[in-house]
C-alpha cells in the first residue's frame, strides 16, 4: 500500500516520513506538534476530543490541557493561521477539528527537493557555502593561519537567558487576595507599626470528598477577611509556595517571619451546625483561640475571623464590602480552592453545575477567564475579560475592575500584544490607586515593569518594580517583596550590570531562603548563575547550579525545570564539559517541545550549535546555528540570538566560507542598529573586525578590534572584555606588534587562571616573546582548562 501524502494550500504533509513541506521548503515542527497535525488531518471527517488527541499524541492521559492548547497554537502559527477560524477549528467544550480543504495523494513517489531551514536568520539570505560578496570586498581572501585564532564560544550569551519573572505573580494561582471577593481594607489601628504579615495555613476539615475544598477555601477566605480588616496577611498562593511539600502533620513547622501571626483554621460539622475555630500564635507567646457557629460554614468562618480581628486590635471590615449571597461566596471559594490546587477542569465543572444566576455574575465570569488562562486558552480568556470590563465600571467596583484589568494585561502580554498590555496595566494602576488593595496594585506595577523589560526600557522597569516593592511592603507580603527584589536584580543583568545585580540577587536569595519558598529559591539562583558567568566566576556558577540540581528536586514547575537545565548547559559549555552538555541538550530537545516551552527549546537549539562549534566541527555548526535563528529566539532572547548569529559567522570563516559571511556580517550590523545598545554594538564591531581580518584588510581589522575593545572596556563586564581581547591580541601578535598585544593581554591576564580565552592569549604572547618557561606553563594551563573543547595543535616541547 502506497504511503499517503496530504495536500492543503501550499503545504504537503507526509506522515510516513514525518515531514511537512511548504512549497519546496521543509518546515521544522516539534514531534508533538507534527503528531497533532497528522492526527487531526487523518481524522478530518469528525471533531476530535481533547482526551483522544492527548492520548494519540503523547500516549498517556496525564497531560495538561495547557500543553495541548500550546501545541495546537504552534501548529496554527506554522500554518499562518491567527486564530481558531483557520485550518484547525476549536469545538467548544470538546476539542478540535481539521476544516481545511485537503487532497490525498496516494502514490508517495513524487521527488522532493533537498530540505533547507524553514526560518532564515534576519538579514542574511545566502545558503551555506555560497560565495556571495559585497561590492567593496576584494577578490583575495586570507586563509586563517593555523595559530592565529582558535574557536570556543564565550559565555556572553548568558544575557539572553535572563528574563523578568514578575508576571508569574499575575497568573492564575499567583493572585493575592481573592480577585472576586471584597477588598476594601480598613486602616490599621492608631499607633500600630507595620507588623510582619500573618500566615493563614490550610484548614483542618472533615475527611470527606464533599468538603475537601474547604481545606484551601477557608484558608483563602480567612486570609482575605483579615487583610480587609487591616491585618497584613500573606496571599494564599504565597503561603502554598512557602509550605512547599509539607504535609498536614508538618504545618505547625511552617516558616514565618519573626513577629508574624500563624493562624490555623479548623472546621467541623456537628448536630446540624458548622463550628469554625481559629488559633492564632505568634513566636513563643500564648495563642489566641476563637470560634463561631452557624448552619453555613462560610458565615461561621467570617464571624470567627471578625472576632479574631477584634482580639488582635483590628476592626472587622464594614461599609465598603460588596454584598454577595452565601451561594455565590461558596462558589467563589470552591473554585478558588480548585485553582490553588491547579485543578482547572474541576473549577470549570463547579461553575457549569451552578445555577445560571450565579454563572452570570462578574465574579464568576472573572473566574472563568482565570481558568482559561490556566489552561493556556489566552485568546478565549481575552474575549471574556474584554466583555467583562463593559459590565464592571470603575464607579461600581474599582477593586474588581482593577483585578480584571490585571488579568487582561497579563493575557495580552502572553499573546505578545505589548502596546495593548501596557495601556491595560496603566488603567489598572489608575483604578487601583486608593482602592485599598496594595498587593493588587503591586501586581499592576509589576505587569507594567515586565512589558518595559521586554521593550528594553529597563530604567522604566526598575522604577515600576520600585513602586511595586513599596506596595508589597504595605500589603505585608514578604514573599512578594522578595520576588520584586529578585526582579530588580534580573533587570540589572538585562542592563549589563552583573556586578550590581549579584548582591541584589544574593539579598533576595537570603530572604527567600528564610521564608522557605522552594521554587522562588530555584529561580533566584537561576538568575545568579547568569551574573556569575558574566563575571567569569565559574566556580561560583558551578556551586550555585549544585544548589538547584537536580531541578525536579527543587521545583514542580516544568517550565522552570527546563530553564534550570538550560542554565546548567551554559555552565558546562563555559567550563569545557561538552559531553555532559550534549546529554542535557538531548533531554531538552526530546522533552521541552516548542509548544511546551519554546524559550528553553529554542535556547537548546542555539546551544547545540555552540557546543558543536566548540568541538571544532565548524562546517556542521554553521547550518545548525542558522536553523536556530528563529523568530521565537529573536523575540524571547535577542542577545542569545545575536550571539548565535556571531558564532555562525565565525564557523563560516573557519570552514573556509569567508565570502559567504560578508553579507551576513553587514546584516548583523543592520539588525543591531535596529535594537541598539552598547553590548550589541560591541559584538557587531567584533564581527566586523574578524571579517575584515579574514579578508586581509589588516588596517581596517585592527581599527575595528580597537573599537570593540574600547566598547568592551566601557561595558566593564569581564566576559565581554575577554571575548574581544583574545582575537585582538592574536591579530597583533601575528603581524609582529607584540608590545601592543602585551597591553591587551595584560588587561585580561587576571582571568587566565580559569578562563580558556585569556589563558590562550597569554600563552601565545609568551611564545611570541620567546619566554619559553612562561609559555610552557601557560600552555599547560590551556590544556587544563580546555576540557573537551577543540584547540589548535599545541606543543610545549
């Protein structure tokens, strides 16, 4: 039986060969995305349920709907569709259906063109091996001399891995006080200083399925009401982060700051009534114990919380509270408890089973939008949130409108609608000012900071994070405060200030460690590695990696685990441990599909090219680097994109394709000037220097090397200074300007004990100076540092 090919638009899908072609180009798709496409096309006569599609693609049932949604989104983007009105139609509350007109070709014998990368680097158009030359390029080309320039990628690419993390605080499961609950806070009692935030732990509840939701639901209700009464109280999400994997028996040992109240709720049903007890204990002092009884558990919880507020010297919330029915409050709390437990399908089911009168309320509509967000259905969430804004004007309920705007802004950010998201967060800030919910206001400032960071407006990002910090402090959210400090450090890294960033990150690390938040601790250490590598502190970077390795022991977040894995690859590459790097890169390629985590996957592709180049396999590395230059990498990690492009140019030159690199070097400069900063201009200047040197334009090359060196000096980052100094010094040595080379090498000699590039430049200088003993010692150091990286022929006899 002949293999079937499917044709639609200008595409041809070959399931047997596992290939998708667009005209004569092979389109690169992750395996899961290709399997999804094939299954939908082969079952195009009907709609395919989500569960069926998950089982067909991943072979198991325990895959989140979010991953499926992201995979379908990846396929749609590949086909050029912008939404569910394209080839793949979303079937509401069921799954998907292939609706594109499709022809079946059964002979399977048609010849196809040789594949080439589906995504070209921005600017260069030449295929590998073509000798395209600009008008001003001379015909003569200088062959790279055997001792002039070896090759190993530097670690400047770590700048591309650091991103702002504040939006994690805005996503479902990371909100502060309940966005659909009353949020007007009363003033703290006169004369009180800012106390440490109270910590409300999960409740002790009846061991039955019907009431299991109360464990987190009561925790959240009590925490919200304490906050409304003026007692700073940590958001439920942050409490769960602090507790990590603690079981019920260990809750008494839950971490809390000195002077903070630790509050344990307990609910029991007896003789037709609910009794809710609250025990509040601070440090070693005697506990406060209060209780209330009612036929409704939520009413009893509110009454008990009000009594506790009075005991602690606070006034229960009055006046501005939004009046809601007990049925609505129960639905809100039950769905919040489900979201806190990442049970988004259960939360939706609870809403679907509720009466229409409850489903139509703005609070429940917001909850449905949060559920869509949690499942990765961002387009659907945005439509729901936009409609909801029309129903909730600021004059009716400013706090609720502010929370809707925060959810909408975070959704727009995830959909890369940065201008719209910025305007949304602006409005959220305006609405929430004076609304009595400082944690929500902090989230709005944090969201705007994330957009400013993505737009590389880093001073603005730092200013908004500073405002978020003030609000977090006012709201008494210790973990949120530490998260803001962490993001301030990450902004410094993005601003090419690792020396300033590292102390900030260490401070955040210390605060997070005291709080015991495992995932946040892994994230701040992930950022620390970036700063340590830029400062050439390889020992420190390896020690930091050891603190979060293996990643699955430090976080349950799959996306963060892959980021931590990528981070370790950077360290392995910088220290010459290429075999270990290859092992981890294979894991990333197989486990972190683009739809699951395109940031880690695209970084992994780029790092694979760099590892191959470090082994000296330049002809192989050049096309790998070209294939890694995707739009996703350019958007998410522009500095890694630039570094990968620069590595490709070096590989072209080292494999004898010097002319082919000419136009790409020009295009690289053009790309940099479209998003300029001193760091990028330094690397564009370095690429121009190396290209001029390869084309025997000696004077032009030396001038560009000197320019790049001066720019690197202004940056003041050790990694960048070494990256420029090494080829500059080798060029000077080759033309006999040993004194000038000595000045350049002397500038980076302090790192020759642990950085291969500095060590190699120093060894070649000693050789040129005929200082035999020093040359032998330096060469031995080079061999020690090289690890599995390729070196030119080295002799010390």
